[in-house]
């Protein structure tokens, strides 16, 4: 079963406490504070819009299902037990994890991002959903995750650099994914602000995000 949790987000806040010690020039942080006000809607650090305890992950391919609804009430009526309703970027969204191609009354299916590279997942997992706005050229500090991460952008372009190379995607609706473990740097590319969401899956008791200085990006992301 997947359910929303109100337990203290010790791992999230610890990551943020470390992040604020890092230089802020031209950076947007990875996992950070709980969203309030215009956080995540204007250029700056990402913020947390939802946290869920998932329990054991299914053995079948796992997708991040993304829907929009006309209003919060419609989304809440349709929301499955493991869904999360989020208001962001002038719309009402519902996030879900499971198989692909499912439909919910009153909702518009936007994307099935996946299959998420969960590997041989064991034990209980949690999900962190974040939103962010990066101005062109803005990056997140170099960091690692204790589980896989997926990105869905509603505008702009993205470049994700890891020791394995780069992934580049542009335009509304693009997505990227990265497995657990490698250090990474996410950059907004192009001329338009990059707005979107991220999903981090992580094992219970492990910090979702940890800043690291053990790897230096090679600057492989396009500058335009």
C-alpha cells in the first residue's frame, strides 16, 4: 500500500541544511525545503510538493503516471490510494506509480515516465515529488541519490551529466531518468526557463539526496 505520510522529513531537511552551505551563484538545489508561497515557481531551489511511503515496490515495470485535472476536488475524487494531488504551475496535477496507460475519470493523462530503473529493489521505499524552475544555464549542485530519479519538464530544456555521459532533452513534456548511485548535475539549457517536476525513489531510512564533491562535471552540457 502507498499512503501519504506526515512524519518528519529528516533526510530532506538534512540535505537542505547541507545545501545552504554551498555557493548559491547560478545554482538551484536538488532536494530542498517543503514548498510554500512561490517556491519552485520562480528560479531558485527545488522544493518538496509531496512525500509518500510506498512499502515494497512491485516486481512489474514501474511508471510515474502524470495527470492533470480541472480542479482539486475532481483530482481528489479520482485519486487512487497511492496517488498524490499537487497544485503547481497554474494547474492541478495527480501523480501515481504503477503500470502505464491507466485512465481516471475527469483527468487528462499527460505522461507515463518510465520504466523507472529500480533494479533489484528490496525493502520498503518512499517517494519524494519536487518542483522547480531553472533559468537558462542554472544548475543543481552536484549530488547523489540513494534511489533512481525521474524528471518531467513542462517547459524548457534539460541536460543531465553523470560520469556515464550526458542526456539532453528539449521542449514541453520531455523526461529523463537516472539510476541510483552516480553523481549528477542537472542544467537548464536553451533560451526558455525550465519548469518541471522530479521523482526520487529511495529506501526507507536512507537520505534521498546527498551533496558531493567527489566528482567534477566535464562541462558536456550544451551552453545554448
